[in-house]
C-alpha cells in the first residue's frame, strides 16, 4: 500500500495514501473536534467544525474529508482555526433553538459539549432561518423538532445508508432547508419504520422518542391500578451506562430493585416471553420444515423490521413467523393469564414495558395487539426513559442491592437473554429445535457462527442428518441485501432479522452514545449473562413448562394462536 | 395541500367539504380546478398517472434524468404534483423523500400549483440597483398578491429568478420564459393587460 508522510502539529506521521487528515491526526494522537462527522456513515464536511490549516492552502480545510498528501504540513491549533471553529459554532447556534435547560438532550448534547470545549461565550449573529418550527409528533414513537435541527445530515445518512429506508431528506435549500419526510408530511404518512436510529445519531435534540414518563408516573400513583412491568433482554446490559457504569455491565438485579422502588406492583421479565417465543417459533419452524410449509421462516421479534417488511418486501409476508414479539406476548398474557392468576380485573392492569427500542411504542399501538380485550401493552418506556425516571426519583442505581423478578413470568434462560444481540433469536431457536427434532441433548449450546457484528451471517447446522441452512441479518440495509439474495435464489430454512445494527443492544431506545465499540461491549455482556444462567435452553424453563400445563396447553395450540400469534399488513412505499 | 385536495375533490366531489376543513375555501378549490383543466381531463379519463409515467419513463436511463423528467412534468402541468413526484421516484428507484428533496432544491421547479403565466423578477445585483424592487411593488399592487403568490383569477404567479443574462437593459422580468428588459413600474399595467387580452 502506498504511504505518505506528513506533519500534524509538528508530529511526523506515516499513513496510507487517501487517509483523511482527521484519521491521520487520530493516528498522531491529535484530537480534532467534529460535529456532522459519523465514521463510514456521514463524511460530508458540512459543519466545518473540523477545519485545520494546511501549509500552502489559501483556505482552511475540513479535516474529515480532506485526504492527506506527501509532505503535507497540517496545523490544528492556530488563531485562524480557533476563530473559524468558534464562528462556525456561533453561526450554527444562531439558527438553533437553544432552550437547553428543558431540552431532552441537556447534558448529553454534542453541540453543547463543543461550545464548552471551544469556549464559545457569545453569539454575534442573528438567525436567518426562514421556515416555521415544526414539531412532528405524528407517530407513536418519534418526535422531530426542526427548531433544534442543525442540518448535520447524520439522520438522513443513517436512514438511507444504514437502514435503506430513506424516509427523510433535505427539503428546500439555503436558509429554508429543513430535514423532512417527502411533501413535508408527518413521519406517520411515510414509510418510516420508527426504528429510532436517527435519534441515536442526532447530535442535538432534534429527534427523540415520544416520552410517556408522566403517564407511567400517573399509573403508578393511581391506587386503583395494578402496574405490571417487563424488561427487555438488551436493557440489562445498557441501562448502567446512564449511571456511570461501563457498556455491557450486567445490572439486571439493580434494574429490578429500581423498578420496585419506583412503585411498580409486579416486576417481571420479557425474557420469560422470549423463552415462550422460542417455544412457539421453534415449533412453527419444525412444523414448516417437517410438513412442508413456506420457507425460509423469518423471525418477527423486531417491530422496525416488521414494518420495513410490510412497506418494502410485502411479498415475504407468508415467510414471516406469525409469532408476536416477546413484548406483545407478555402484554397479552399480563391481562389474561396473570390477571386471572392473581385474581385481578384486567381493566385495572396497566402493562408497561422497558425496551431498548422506539418501534416498540409503535408496535404496542398496532390494532392487532389487543388480544386480551384491552391494549395489551399500555406504555413502552425506552431504556433512556427508565433511566430518567430513576434519576428523577433520586435512586442511587449503581449501589442498589440486587433483587429478583417476580413470579410467574420472571423466570428465564440464557436462550432468552441472547435475544438482545443479533443472532440470538436464531441461536436460541436452534438450541430448542435441535433437541426437539432429534430428541438428543446438544453437546454445546453455543452457535458461534451466528454471533458477532458482521452484517450478514450464514451457517449450516446438522440436525440429525438434515442440513439446516440459516442466515442472520441486522440493520435494515443488510436485511434488504439478504432478502435480495433470497429473491435471487439463495436457499435458507430459517432467517433472523433485527432492524437495528447489532440487534436490540443497538436499538433506537438505548443510551446515547451508541456506537460500534459500545455495541460490541453490550453484546459481550449479553453472552456473559447467557453463560451465567443455570438454564440455557428455553424448553428447560420450568415456568414455561408450567404455563403450558396450566394455561396455554401446547405450542401452536388454540390459546397460543389467539394470544401469541399475529398477522401482517401490506403497506405502500410511496 | 392544494394539489392533494384537488386530486381528492376530483375523485370524490363530496370531499370538497372535507377540504374546506383544511383551511381551503370553496373559491380556492374552484380556482385550483380551473388552473388544472388539463389535469382534470386526464383524471376523469383515469389517465393522469399513466401520463406521468409516460413523461417520466423517457428519462429513466439518462444520467440525472430525474431533473429532465421533472421539467417534462412541469411543462405539461405547470408544477410538480405529489402523484407525479411519487411516480418519478418509483421509476427512478429512489425514495419519495429524495425525489421531493430534488424537486424543492431547484427554484425553477414548483411543488405548488401556479398561474398560467409565471412572472419571474430578476433579483441579481444589476437589476436590483436599477429598481427591480419598484417593479416588484408595481406587480404586487397590480395583481393584489405578494411574491410567491398566485392571482385570484389563476392567471399570474410571481417568483424570483437569478440573472437571466439580459443585463443590457435593466431591470429584467420574464413571463413564461420570455424576457422583458428595461421594465419600469409604469410599464406593468400595460404588460399585464397585453397578456390578459391574449
């Protein structure tokens, strides 16, 4: 590879030709501030915060896009650089609604941090933004505030390049530019899948989840109501980040304790219904495999993926597992099985879920999700929202003594916790399907081929002489790639798709920041949690055996079909 | 909004009542209908989507063909209706968001219905110093509308343009692309009457 030598702040450095100044500076240990830059996703040199001086150049260069050359002399800390960075921040601020104390990103805002780091003390310019501030609250999951938007294009890039949804773009030009859906419609009227990846990439408070914290506080305070809460697998390895813990630190026990202290009447686990999903979906797979049903079977746990499929690939509806997601299975059982068990009027049950996801808010409001006779899940809180409630209540999360989930929907296996990472549902399903089909015990429950952050993973599993071909995709861009392979003739028996990069550990409701390194650490936490479980196969879960004996009958039975399975709707792209 | 409503009304006249709820007066809707006689004819034949598709399909293999397709649609319909932008997005295999982004980026495209005659006033420096502002004031007063608006009779729309290369006599306006150089506020009533009498 051709290399070039250059000087950055008098530090000699040798890097491959074509490297950007920003990357070369990183190598040299020199920090250049950035704002619109997102590695591999948004490298467009729009915000001009990363400007540097290059000897011989008449103007400053944007380090994030300018490639280095032999003998280049770069200076990152000169009067011109400092003045320009500050002025660019002032110009951005002049068009930004800086109501910081009440902003959802107060204290976790990249613009705020940069202003602090670069010593911006006054804004000399008056704004010229010509459009009216639009607050788009049309979807159940997302809020879009154009008043806060600084036009960095990160959301546009992630929606297009990573998710392949492309629901938003720059509309108009110059001072009139806004980032908006086609025809300036609300997000509800375009094929937005509400995955929330835009929220994770937004440096400011222009995109955020539609909160339901106050509704949940009200329900908890209402003595007439009985609040039941469930916690998704991926939340236990990420919520600690909001309280100074490391990504991937397992804080299941603290989370349970915190939820009790917030006042929830019953604290149970989505992991229980993840095990139940495996029983239903595993048997669905076995039935399709052995009785000649539509293959490949495709998983349906990720509501962002489900909505994407309905908009962009409705031809795959027959391939979709009819299983509801673990959240919705839990919701349906909370107001039927559980309410009956503790002799409670289901009307008084308020069912709340803690999810790493924004699309779950949308899923809970789908009209099909009322099989209990009520809305099965009343309120969905993201991991971030739960952290806000814990902070508001003044709970010292990190130092809480660990507590256990309540019965009868609190017990789970390692197979359930791995739902939180890409490949996990597939691995959990294989653990059960293998043993059910063959009647033998697996020598090792670990299916390493389906783990990790590679975009599309393929594996072949020998199930008693039958070669079962499986594939796993995470992020909707990779989902599209995989589905195109299927359309072009690639044959698989079983496919897992998760809407967000990394699976739920990288979901749109997770703590900010969420980047590749953090996803990796959370994923490690997930597999550690799996290994630490006494039971690692869904069909071994005693509470699962009990619910089939007491209530559901058998997997794919009548009651299961009524409460645990669903259907899909074809939707348009345009 | 106007375009959407028009399409709804044309498919179901009863929906006119609903459109008035969106803040459009009956008069607005009737005006939109007059403005779009050609579209009405096509929709009544059920053929407008087919026609958009036909206009677009000629350009799908051309690099940057979307712009050409938009020009073709606008030449036919006076503006880029929502259904046409969607049709183009589908033909070019891009999202509606991206297609709408392109449509709104270029000032020569309009996503709102416009008058039969689009009057553009040059806002570049030479015309500005020679009194473009006074010509604008005269046009606005004579037509009873502001820049960006369309006259009640559906005949005229007022828009800005950058330099059209006719700086020998200033200020310059164009009417449906025809330049009028050295225009004074006093010329405005005459120019408008000439067009009205066409």
